[in-house]
C-alpha cells in the first residue's frame, strides 16, 4: 500500500493563503453580523424582523423583482445561447460572438449603469419599473448566457441526429432532448441571476426611481442612514443564509444531476 507523499510546507502555506482570505473576508464578517444582531435583544430581534410588515413587504417586492429579472434574463439568453451553440459552425465566429456578449462583464459596473441611464432617458424609460428590469437583465445576461451555452455545447449532436432520423420536429427535439440535458446549466444560471438580483442595490437605485427600493437598498439605509446596525445585521445575515442554502441545494441537486 503506497503512502501519499507529504506536501512541501511551502505548498501548504501557499494553499492556506486563499483559505485565510475567504475566512477573513466572508466568514468573519458573517460572525460579526451575527454577534451585532444578537447584542440588544437576542433571537427576539429576528422574530421582530421576520414579522415586521414593512420589512416583509420590501422582501416580497425584492423577491418578485428577482423572479421577473431571472425569467426575463433566461428568455433573452436561451435563444442566444442556442443559436451560438447549434447554428454557428465556425469556431472563430462563435468565439467572437460569445465575446461580444461577455465583454460588458469587464466594464465597470457604475459606468454601465450611467450609460444605460442615458439610453433609458432618451427612450422615456428612466425611473420606471420596466427600465429597472431592462437594466437588471442587461447586467446579468452574461451570467445566464455562459452556463446555458456551456450546457448546450455538451449535448451530443448524434442525439439530435437520431431524433431527426426518427421524425421528431425541431421544437420536439429541443423540448425532449436538448432542454432536459441542459438542466444543470439552466439551474446554474438561474441560481446566479436570482441570488444577485434579489439583493441588487445599484441598478434599482440608479434606474428604478421610486420603484428601486429593494432589500439591498433597505439594508444600506439601515446601516448608513438610520445607523440601526442590529436590524441591518439581522436582515443581512438572514439574506446570506438564504443565499447559502440555495447554493447548497444547487450543489446537491444540480451538480449531482450533471454527474
């Protein structure tokens, strides 16, 4: 029975650096938020936050906005990813088109929001709910497109040829062959866009006007405007726990399905 060779101490130290960074920048702030939220009233503060009608209304509004944004982004990204994967044969052209969709990810977030604000003002959609949704879809489109495209690329073409040989029409092939095999990518894109849009703050604040008061905006106000750190910490901690739960269930279901 062979023994595993011991890792050099320098390699262990190098591997410990990103772990320490994650612990210091993610898990330690979580513990600080938890401690801050439990200071004044303990767990009763969480009961107050959960059953406060004002917070519940903002949370429900943010949830609806996240669902609308996720569904809209999926409907926009699906045909684009399908076209790139199944109808663009030339790999160089496919790479250029894919880069055209993903290059906006490299541009500063605020610059994109200001540019889109000008466009929406010309179209008469500034400070409207529709304009806010358009901005959210524009921001999160690459995060939906890339997982969908990756899943479509892994679909074996011989399965499509077999479906066509058996007389299946294009929409039947898509619904019964392509779509089921692409569920892991769909789940990944949906999880990414939903989690980010649920707590989004900048796009609703800049493009939504009176429609932009979301959960992220509420947490911002609680911390920096009202200086109510315990309630802000409780809300932020609860939202983070929900996000971690969604990620956990995705890793259990989505990745397991893909395997």
